[in-house]
C-alpha cells in the first residue's frame, strides 16, 4: 500500500524465519527450473542486454534464477529482463505449478507483458502477478484490464510504479476506465496496485478534468464485492477524482485497504472520507491519505468519525498540513477509539500545543501500537508529558519522534519512564537536540530500564561511543526476548509449509487432469456435432431464439429496475421539495423581520447623517476663514522674501566689485615687485662688473 510515502514507522520488524529455513529454500530452488529452461532464459537475457553468455552479468543472472525461482513462486526483481525474457518465461512456465510471479523493476515493455498475459490465460494456478516499473504503455494496461473481466484465478495484480523507478509504467485515463469496467465483472481479484501510473491523465498527458478513471473506479466499488486492497496513489486524481472514488467506497463493504496518497486532493476529500468511515457498512481497515493538502478543516472532518468507527486499524495522514487544530481533533477522536493500531502524523506543522493532546490520548487509549509524530516542532515539554504516559501505557510498541526538537530533558524522561514499561520496544529520536552528556546518560539508563529493542538517537550531538553502547544494549535485549520464543512453534511452521507445498502439487495435478478431461470432452462433442449436423443446426436456431427472448426479459427487468429507481427518486424529490418549501417560508419570514429592523436602522442613520452634515458645514466655514488669514500672511511673507532677495543681489554685486578691485591691486603690487627685482638685479650686475674691472687694473 505505501510504495512511495513513508510508513507509519520505519522500523525493521524482522522476517521471523528460522535459521534452518534458507537451506530448505535453496534445495527447493535448485530443482525449480530444468537446465534447458535455465539455458533458454540466459540466452534470452543476453539478447535483451546484448551481452555474451560467458559475461559476468549473465552468470549473475543465472545465479539469481537458481536462488530466486522456486516451483511455486519466482521473484526476479530489477534483473534487467527484457521482452525476450518475457516471451521465454511465458513458454517455459506453462507446465509449472506457479502461484506467484514477481518481475518488478525490469524492462519487459508491452511485448513482454502481453506474452506473459498469454501465460496468465493458460495457467490454472497463477494467483499473484507483479509487473510494476516495466515501461508498460496503455496498450498492455488495457489488455490486462480486459483479461480481468474473464479471469477467475488471479488474486493479486500489481502494476504500480515507484517515483524513483527508471522504467515507470505509463498509462492514462483510458486504462483506468478499462480497469474500472473490468472489475465490475471480476469476482476473484483481491488486490490491485496502480500507484504512479498516470491514470489521472489523458492521452496527451494533460490532467483529466472529468476524472473518468476515478468515476469508473467509484462505479466499480458500488458493485464489486471481492476487491480487498486498492492502491491508486500518485495518480494526480485531484479533489474531484478522489471524491468520486470515495463516494463509491461509501457503498462498498469488501474493501479493506485503500491508498489515495499524493493525488493533489483538497479539504473536500477529508469531509467525504469522514462520511465513508462513519458509514455502518464501512469495512476499511487501512487508509492512506498522506501527501494531500487536506488541511486542518479536512482532517478534523475526517477524524471526527473515528469515535464510532470499529474497523479502521491503520491511518496515515502525514504531509496533510493538519497543524495543531487537526492534530488535536485526531487525538481527541482516538481517545475513545478502540480499533486504530497504527497512526502516522509526520510532517504536519504540529507545535507543542498540538503535541500535548497526545498525552491524554495515550493515557486512555489501550489499542494504539505505533505512533509517528516525526518532523514536527514539539519540544521538550511534549517529551516529558509523553514520558509520564509511557509509564502507564501497555499497548504502544513503537514511537517515532524524529526531528521533533526534543532535548535531554524529554529524552531522559522517556527512558526513565520505561522502567515499568515492557511494551515499548522501538523508539526513534534521531535529529533532535540531545547533547553528548544526554547520550551518555541515555546509555546508562537504557542498561537498567525497559525492554527496548531499537533506540535510534543518531544525528544528535552524541558521541560514537554512546551510540555503540546503545546499539549493543538493544541487540542484547532483542536477543534475550527472541530466545523465549517457542521452538515447537517454529517446527510446526516448517511442517505446515511442507504440507502446503504438497497441497499445491496436488491442486496442480488435479488442474492438469481436469484440463485433459475437458479436452477429451471437446473432441467428443466435435465428433457428435459432425454426425448430427442437421439436428445441431435446428438446436442453434432454437438457442438463438431463446437468447433473444432472454435478452428481452433481461431488458424488461432492467427497465423495471430503472422504473423503481425513478419512483424512489421521485419520492425523495417530493420529500426534499416539501422540506425546501418549509425552509423557504421560514427564511422569508426571517427576511421580513430583518427588513423591518434594517428600515429602522436606516432612518436612524439618515437622521444622524443630517446632523453630521450640518456640523461639517459649520466646521468647513470656520476652516475657510482660517485659510484666508493664512493666505494673507503668506502674501506678506512673499513680499518680504522678494525684498530680501533684492538686497542679497545688491550685496553680491558689491562683493564682485570688491573682489575685482582686490585682484587689480594684487596685480599692480606684483608688477611693482617684479620691476624692483629687475632693478636690483641690474644694479647687482653693474657692481659685479665694476669689481672685476678693479681687479684687472
């Protein structure tokens, strides 16, 4: 169900297999395919990848075939299988007692997928098929949809694509419509995965404004009573498409799991989802509405029905922008709920105010097993309050508080509360505000308190030594708890698996015997038809006439049903009309009273307006008088300013004259000084010459 969105808690729950099981599986795998089949598949793989049979990639593929291909199931995920491998598999698997075929993440394309479709038609035991992320187009999508209309063996079909896939399946709304129409006739398929395949888009890749695929699925859910799991996440269905889908779900009792995450839905979807959950016949146990802009109003409307709901076990409303108001509504609803076991509220803009509501919820709720409040700014106070509840709660096993701004106080309080709590085994506190000292104290307290198997405080300011201590202590406690599991139960499981294998082999032999008997009956019928041609022709004529009569009777039944539906609609319309008339009469009476009140208010307002206008006129006259006085003062100031400017001009002219006279005086002084300097130099030269003459004499 959650292929693209984060799960309620991302803890590894373990496989639960016994240590001796892998050897048994390997022995079983080695006899699954014959050497000839292995050789054919390797050659087909080399043709698809354009490599040699002696290359390392071919050897790895052969090893994957040996280790992942059992008699009852084949799992070859992301092995670069192309169309030639698809055709080869369809040929060599016809005589295998195959129940599961998983080819996710390859490159089969339409040719390989349609070849496998032929295998599906001829196979009597193939119940689970996965072809997600194989670069399939609308052609193969429509072909698989049409096959579902007549197939009575397949229980699970997954064509979904992850957002990070290299070769995603690319469908359109026509494929969605085809699946919706086919499933109205199918009574065996239990699970359908169509995540991220684009059934909400038209052939030109534009958005489907009419939501044809969603309407077809909504119509299908009103009639189908076999489908238990439906995943249509990341298909851009929009608000209208999700509403059409959920309206069909309201009349469906069989569906257990629904994933409509990441479809661009708005608050209206939350309201309709709440109506579905409130219905008495609702069978939904797992609901994923994450990555939709439902908002606080939509979330509040949706979760209000959880008080009376007794079927829902898991709900994912992360990335819905529920904020504090939606969070408080959810916490209050779960306070009285006795069925929800897993809840994811990550990435919702929840603050400390909304986080505190969960303390009261966990105090009274004794059903919730896992809760995620990661990536919300909760703070230390929420951690301390949750710690006070954890000491009394005996059902919560996993708690995710990553990126919640929890510091040393909140973290230490929670570990301290685990002294009397043996239920909580997984706690995530990554990317918070835990210091190095807090990490050391957490490691010390963990050795004494609780039954924690997984405590993650990475991405904090904690030393590597403290992280290793915590990790080793968690491993020790996990190993200690695992050692208490009964060995006899594991042995019984292995015996039951062997019996299951024998049952499957017997079913396969019975299916082959039945098919051989049917073939013999067909041959006998052909011989009998050849000997009695005339009688057969008359019977055909009678049967055709009988079919026409049956068709007429069916049409009459359909018309009678439509007539009954129209009569019921007419009765409902009459009742609705009466109620509407009563509401209109009451509304008219109310409007008359309101009109009288408004008339009185208008008259009072008019009187008040007249008085205000009179006061305003007097004030305007007074202000006009003051304005005239100010204007006269301004004229006087202007005259004075002009006189000052004239005086300044005259002063400027006198200043210019003085500057010019000063310059002339300086020039005359400089000329006089130059003349005197020249006379002195001449006198000095003359005296010098006179001295020289005297020396000569």
